[in-house]
């Protein structure tokens, strides 16, 4: 592995882990709940309509809301870092 590839993987992984909570908040998954009028609110509304009025436990909306309120778990942090690292590696391969 080249130095460039290693740096790209590290930057991708670190950037993904640092930016995940920021992105969650920006789309409306906040520490105090889903922000009114946000993309998260639209997702929650669509999920509720699709499920007869409630949001199913374990659904994407439920998982993202949990992460927005409590932060990412260790496993979720590892997953986000892994995906970010993979993207960084792919970008390095393309340049």
C-alpha cells in the first residue's frame, strides 16, 4: 500500500467518524428529538404512514434517531469508520 493510499484511508475513516454526528444534526436527528420541518421529520412521517401510524423499532428512522440522541455506539462508530476508510481508499485508487 502506498503512503497516499494509507493517508486517504485514514482521512476517510477519521472524517466519517467526526462528521457523522454533525450530519445527523444537520438533517434533523438532534439530541432532543427530531427537528420540526427537517428532512428527519419527513422521513419519520413517511415511515409512520407506511407502518400504519408508528415508526417500527429497528427501522432506519429509529436507528438514526437513537444515534442523534445518544451518539453512535462503538459498533456504529466502527462501521462508519470502515465505510469512510473504504471510500478514502477508493478515492486514492482513482487518482
